[in-house]
C-alpha cells in the first residue's frame, strides 16, 4: 500500500490517524486522494497537500476511519457499509474498526486497479455494499448464525471473523494456509466481480478457464468438497484447494490471489524495491512472475519470524492463465 508524508516529513501509513512526531492530524484526503497531514484553522482543517478545506469523516469519532472529506459527514468508503454491529458491546467497536480497515484497503485497491465497482456506472447498476453482523437469537431463543458470503452485490462478514482467536481456530480446523480479514474481503469481492462484470465481459474465457458454473450444482459441490476434500493434484490447476469446489469458488480464489499479488507489487513500488508496470496493459504473466520473486523474499522474512508464507514460490501455467484473465477485466 502507498504511503505519504506529513508536513514535518514523517511518513504516513494507510491507517495513520495522528503523526507520532509532530502530533498533526493525519488521514486520506477525499479531494487529492492522498495520505496527508491537516492544519486546524478556525475549527476547520486544511489539507497540507492540496490546500482544500475539509472535515474528518464522522466515523473518526469511533476510531474507525481516517478519511477527511469536503461537504459530507461520512466519507465515500464508509458509505459502502450499510449495516454495522451493535456498539453497546465495547469489543464490537474494535472488531468493526478492523473490518473497516480491511474494507477500505480493498476498495482503494479496486479503485486504483480499475476493477468493479469502479468501472463505468457499475456502482449504479450493480451496487456493492457491506454488512458486518453478529450472530443473533430468534424469537424462540434459537441461535441464528450470520454466514459470511456474497449475494447480489452484498458482502456479509460475520463479526466473529474480526476476533483473531476465533479466526485462527477456524483456520486450523479447516486446514487453511491463511485466514485474514483482507483475505475474506478479497475472496468475497471476487464473487461480486463474477456477478457484476466477468460474465458480461468475457463469458467464453470464463467458461474455458474456470468451467460453466451453471452445469455444477453448488450445494452438491460444497457437500462433496467437505466430505472428500480436494483432489490430490489440486495444485496443478488451482490456486487453492478450496478453488476446486466449484467454478464460482475457483474464480473468487483466483481474484483473491491476484489482489494479493497486486498489493505486494504496489507496496514494492512505493518502497523503492521495484518499478513494476501495474497498468492494465502490463505483460500479465511477466508481472506475476516478477512479483513472486519479491514474495519469495518476504516469505523468508516470515519464516525468520516463525510466520506463514505469503505466496507460493511459483504458480503453474493454468493458474497463470486464470490470473491473466482477472487482469484482463481491468479498465483504465
């Protein structure tokens, strides 16, 4: 993720709220779309980057958002969230904050890459929104579980996923190599891109690479996957074991991996570690292989600290072709 500079010269990070050096207010300006510091002037703030008079997003009061806006109470990123958890439980505020941070990171990346919903008028025709919900109890006292998933443009995340202990326990129980909030967001937005864009742009390419989703009953495929697991040779053609379950999941997992790769590339460029061409016209397979070289280095840092690897060392050719398909969905 790109960083910025405070007026004092200190670095600003994606989720910075206050400069640790000069205590200036920090955030993302909605006008210049940069991370910046802000100068207080007669109860108003001025962006030190573009000079526009702005005010903090209302959700800064909860420690949720660091965006700064002109003429609005809530920033455009926060407006994507339509349902928030019950804040009478103090733990829920921190969990909501973690979910919003991951969501903003996702949306900013989609906007920078030219992916839905930031293409043409997709947010009007196929709107994207987020719900962050607790499990509930019905009128008879029976627990009602909130299912994380996507349906017709609405991404729902169970608030429990923002509990790191619950998330890690679930990861181990399901045998997953990674389970993160940003990973959930990227996977579910893959389903959204599938629904809103991919099948409109290149259905033939989709069917050739991922299969025909209408030819496989999803419920039966899910039951078969959880009963039998993935085929032993899943890594020959899929980015993950879960991707073998159904064409929809194959596409969503591939989008997740593509966004992981592009996030690493963006950060590497910002930190001066590389000069990748990240445009839609970039050589797709060359870009992915070059980024994997960086990922191998980061994997070694992770191993040094006893952490999990970031990405595989290499993807097989069928996976590279699927990643290239996702790349082809971008627009300037």
